[in-house]
C-alpha cells in the first residue's frame, strides 16, 4: 500500500523544473551542492528551499563533510511514486487494450457488411 503523505511529498518535490533538474543531474551519481545546482539562475536561498523540499520528500540525501555538502539520490527514493504510476499504467493499458479489441471487432463487422452488400 502506498503512503499518500509520502506520495504527495514526492510529487510535490518533482513538480518544479529546478527540482527535476537537480534530480536529473544526480542520476549519474553524487555531486556537490554547487555542481548539482549550478546555472539555474535563482538565488542561493531559493536553491536552499528547493533542496530542503527534495530532502523532506526523501528524494535526495545530503552528506556534510566539513564545508562540503554532497547530494545523492537514495536507491528507493521514488519507489512509492513509481509503484503508484505503474499501477495506473496497468489500468490504462487494460483500458486501451479493450478499446483496441472493440475497434478490431467493429472493423471486422464493417468489413463483413461491405462484403455481404457487394453480392
């Protein structure tokens, strides 16, 4: 069962393009805060707020070693969101399969009616 509070935090964390950009940069491995947040064109306090939101959602982990802050994505950070989306994907795939089956049957019926009318 997916925890709705965790899910809400995860989707809220991923809802902003800067936060998605930070996550994208971290997909290849850990980076310093400077490397992960460079060139977004916003103030340091804004970056700090974005990082705090990502941390509270569990989407990133910050390790502090002296003055160096390193960010990474925990292995299971987006697992609840992934599970929720996968369950919705399965539902929609079944619905689309049913529509496809219906359209095939409709095409066959229309094709049969045309052939019967040609005689």
